C-alpha cells in the first residue's frame, strides 16, 4: 500500500525521541478544515527567568516578542484538550503536546500562548506566519515538509480502527469491503484511507467526535483515527470497540515556519534535553496512565 512508502520516508526524516505506548493520533496528525471562526487564545505566563536552551536561543525570532504562539486543535485527547480548570500554566488547555510546548517555552525563556482552531487552520497558520509552532499530534509527510519545517519526532502514533460491536470488519484488510470509512478531515488517516480505498469510500469530518457520531448513526462502517483518542471515544460510547490490529504507525513532530530555521534548531535541542532528562517520559506517562 502507498501508505507504507510514506511511513518509510517519514521514518527516515524523523528521529524518534519517544514512543508513546499505544498512542494514536489523528492520522496525519492532521485534523479539521480551516475555520473562519476566531481562534480561542489563552496565554500562559512562563517563567522568563528560566534558563534558555544552549546555543542560539537568544537569536530565535517569534511573531510576538517574548511569546511562543502555539496553534493546535484541542479535540485530540490525550495530546491536546480543553482543561476543566486553568490547564497547563494557566493556558486553559492540557495534554501531552501542551505540556511539551510549555517545557519548550520555559527552556527558551518565552511565554506560551495557545490558539485553538481546526487542524487544517493550524497548519495554514504556521505556513502564513500567524503562529510560531504547531503541536497537534502532527505527522511528518513529504508533502507537508515542502510547506513547513519539522522537528525531530517526540512520540509515536498509531492509526487505529473503531467499529461497532459485531462488525464484520476485524482488521485493516477488511476496510476494503467497507462501504464508507470515517476520518477526521486533513489527517493522515484521511490521506491513507483515500490513497488505499479511494475518495468515494472515505467521509471526512471536522473532528474525531463527529466521525464517531457518524459511525454510531450508521453513516460510516468504521472510523480510522489515532489510537489514544480512539480508545477514549470507544470507552465513552457503548457498542463501539477499537480493533487490536493497527491500521498504520507514524511519528509525531512539531512544525514551524520554513523561514524560521533558528526556532526549529532550538526546538530540536530542547526536545533532546527533555528526552535525556526523562521529562518526555514523565509527560507521556502522566496522560497515558490517566486513560
């Protein structure tokens, strides 16, 4: 399948710093079409006295001086979601990506601001210089690498398949027999499924919850989405289950504007430090254990 070639290319470009146990990520790590609705923003007051990463951190340019503006789609647990309370550093958001972004901002001596929007809108924002960084369960692809700069990989995602109890779909090969497969718009799940089964057999929804609702309503026969949110959706909705066999596996990376090479360089340095001192492991374990 063509997705296998894409994954091999992705693996050669991303250095896996951490494998998140059984993580799933909105395929492509991508989600939602661009929205005209204003993005919901929250500013986290970072510790500006924190030590900056070694190297050229002082030369890093951001859209707004003293801030690291992160775009995400906060409907992708456990990577990013709206918090019940103040969230990480008072941002109003929480999740693996949010914690990682907060650690990056602290290392660079910046204040973290999070803009919540549709997934496709987040990708457009970083390309157009409207945000500094995207962390959103984002998967590297060759096509995306032409438009934005990717960090080294910090986690591994698994594309999983959600079906109804008693479904005749028992593994990835059975998707070829599905009348319709639900995915989140713009994700690698959408890309892989349309590539393997054709656009006529794939329905794209603005978020994973909408795709799962379509499955419950009988509008699609299966949903392909990242494993961790898939498990959350299955646990919260009676009559649904996640198949044991993964559809595919991929690496998650952060993305930045291609003109900001200094930021990409510093983000990679910080990710290496967070891996080396065990911070990444602690962040992932915190959210995976809570599932």
